[in-house]
C-alpha cells in the first residue's frame, strides 16, 4: 500500500532519535515527515508552525459561527447594561 507524504522533507525514526533538533531544523519551518519502514508514521512540526495552524483553525471555527449567526437580528445593548 502506498502512502502520500505531505511534507517536502523526510527523516527516519532513527535520525529523529539521533538528533531531534537537527531533524526539526531540516524542515526549515515546515513539517518533517517521520518515516518508519519507508511509510509516514507522523509529522514533526515546529512549535511556531503548529501555533499558526491552531490559530487558523480557530479563525475558521469563528468564521463558521459568524456565518451561522449572520441572519439573526441585531440586539442593541448599552455598555452599562453589560
């Protein structure tokens, strides 16, 4: 069975064990596919990239909520009432 590798950079589990920080750096800010027996086992993602991914997911969720509520009538509220 063939698997799609969704990263430009790959490394073996052995390489990751030898030097984890070098493996992450090899991706130059992008995910590194970690291979086990030439099949992707998981992706090693730098912290900054992971945080950006979570921010985008949160934005998508908030946009979906806003879109769902777009047809609802507006309710005027005074700041003192909050």
